[in-house]
C-alpha cells in the first residue's frame, strides 16, 4: 500500500477537538486517526448506499432486561431473520440486565429488518448496530482453527 500525502484546511477549533481525541485514544499522530475516520466515513456511506450485496457484516449490540419471555422473543426474532446469525455472545451485565452481541451477515435490508424488530421488543433498552462492508474481492476466510 502506497501512502499519499495531502493537505487539509479546517477551522482551528475543529482541529483542537480532533487533537484532543487523537491524544485520548492514544494515536501516535493525526495521520492514523484521519485514516480511521476516513475508513469509518467510507464504510457508513457504502452501507447507506451500496450494501444490498450479500456478505455485509454487522454487529448488533443489545442491552435488555433479563426476562425469560423477552429472551424467547429475541431468540425467535433471530431464528426468523433473513440475515444470517453468525454468533451470539450473551453476558449477564447486572442482576437485572443482559448485554447481547449478535454478529450478522447478509444484505443491508435483512440486517436492518432484524435490528428494527429487536429494537421494538418490549424490555429492550439499548440497541446499536455496527456495520462493516468488506472491500470487494475479499473472500470469506475458511481457514481451519487448530
């Protein structure tokens, strides 16, 4: 990968805030932080405009009340989804609340349908969808774990 240097003009207060974030996140310098910001910006744009292709990856993070009925509804929503549920991690965050992280694969519509279904369930308190559009030409990794 060849790196290209370019100049950017920004308001001083924006640069000051950006430098604070760079320092708090422990970046070595602005360049890596700008590269991360650019990757995220491009990924979000592609998700919103071009992600009807299969192979889109997403993480659906959910915080909800620990109630058996709700857990049953959550499992039912996952089983009925058109998006592929790749994995689920369930954590008992407190005595009354659970955190669930669901890794999904599919197209944007199927992933958004599941996220919307889950966020509408009674007892769900927080839902955050993180999306990842892999570069074209990347093949699914079928490596063996030993």
